[in-house]
């Protein structure tokens, strides 16, 4: 059997230089034995001897099919990546002079984003001297939130950042 040192820098087969090791296999512990004996058992079963816990006293090794183990690990990682939900942040912008009907239309659009599981960043952009009327932006964001309260929670409350007043909404967890 050839010496393998594929992934995770695990010490395997002939590279194990410890005098005594604790050996396990798929059925459970085999006991403490010399690394030569453990390697003989592994070769007899046509499997690999892999050091699992080098810091233990004595170090713990396992007799296993290392290729199969690597395959299963990559498979689990792949499945975990598939199950991850990527959350997008959609932005809806207002100006301080927006009318109530336009707020309703944009609220309907934001409702669709929230139903899809995306977060929504609601921004009021101030231009020129409009920045002096931050209270108007606050009123617009409160009005917008009033239309959306049933399906979202405020993740980040309204805050004036430079020339923009922004608030982040996240969908409610069912």
C-alpha cells in the first residue's frame, strides 16, 4: 500500500512514527498497540491507518478507507453549500417630495421582494437644501413601514447617513 497524504495534512500509514497508538476501526476500539501491528492489520484489511488525534496520549488512529472518507467529506460540504440560502438586499429609493400613492406602489414592489426572502433597504435621498428636512424623510419611512409591518421586521432602524436616510427591512420568520 502506498503512502498517502492527500487532504487536511493527516498523517497516514508508514508516516506514523509513534511507538504506541490507540487504534479504532468502524466497529469501535481495537486497543493500544504498536504502530507496526496496526499497520499490518490495516494492510491485511486493505485499508488505511490514519492518525485522527495526534495530540492525545497515546495518539488515536483509525483504520478506514481514506478515499471513501474524503469522498463523503466533500459530499457533505457540497450538500451544505446547496442548502445555504443567499440573501439579497434590494434597494427602494424615495425622494422627500414623493406622494402617498407612489409610496403604496413601491411598498407593493418591496412586499414581493420580502416574500421571496430578500432584505429590503429603503432609502430617502436628499439633494441640495432638502437635507435640512430630515424629519420629512423620517415621516416617509414611517409611512412605508406602516404598509409593510405585517410581513417584515426592522433590521436596522432609520438613520441619516450623509445625504441619505436609510432603513433595512428583513422578512418575518414564519
